[in-house]
C-alpha cells in the first residue's frame, strides 16, 4: 500500500501477519490496529510518517556505528575499536525504545544519508591508504559493508530478540513504533486510545465507589 500523505514517502504492505515496509522492516501490528492505537495523532501525522520515523530510529544503531567506525579505527587498536563499536551497537539495539525522540528525529535522518556516509568513508579510507595503514583500511571497508548491508543486524537479531522477549510483550520493532507514537502524541498533545481506556477505567472505579 502506498500512503500518499504529505511528508517522507514510504511504501508498506499490510499483510495478515503485520505491516512490512519498503526497507524490509516487519511490524507485527496490522494497519487498523496501528490507526486505532494512534487515534487523534493521525490528524497530525500519517501512518506513512509514523512508519518512516520508526524505520529511521530502528536503523539508528547501525548508522551511528557507521559514523563512529572511522573515529574508533583512527584512535584505537583495530581489535579494540571493532569490539567497542559492536558493543555500542548491541547496547543501542537493546535500548532502542527508550531513546526515540520527536524533536531529535533529524539526527537519525542525517546519519542515514548514504551520500554523506560515502564521502566520509572515501576520505577516511584514502587517508589510511596514503598513511600505509592498509589492513586498517580493509577492516574499515569491511565494517562499512557489513553494517550498511544489514549483515551485523541479522547476526545480532537473535540476541536482541531474546533480550526483548524477556522485557516486552511485543516485538522489538513494534516497541520502537509504539515509542515513536507516544513521543509524537506528547508533542502534539493528543491522547492515545490506551490512555483513554485507562482514564475511563479509573473514572468508572471512582464513580462506582461513590
């Protein structure tokens, strides 16, 4: 399905098993359930933009790692640098639902820019080669490919999903999407359906006691 609302464009398919975006992200929620949960927020943000924002934050750990790899390889021993980047990546993946932010959404968008990444790595690898650091340059290129093509993500998925399963009742992707919706609803001062349900339940209990 193509959402034709204003803003960033994204294509998604609503299947019986959930929503799949053009980036290959699988959200277990259905489109109707997403619209029901978002409620009044859809007056300000389309389903398309919500999915786009979630996709950006889901790619944030990989993209931030890509930008930090050159710094780490230049400053640290290659093995220590690689280990540090992978550890940071795992921590960011596991804590994903907590650092999403509507006001800072420009950061994952900027870090995700392939053109900027290409320029960074062109100059970085050129400097390494001119300095005779051939093995470090090869390692930097390999790490770039592994992160950019999602190989590291696929390798880390089993660990992230196992940890997520013990913390949340929904999938990691859905938790990030819900976090994005909650943060945006706070920005626009809209009320989510679950909040309304809780408030109604509390009011019924209060009235019942009177």
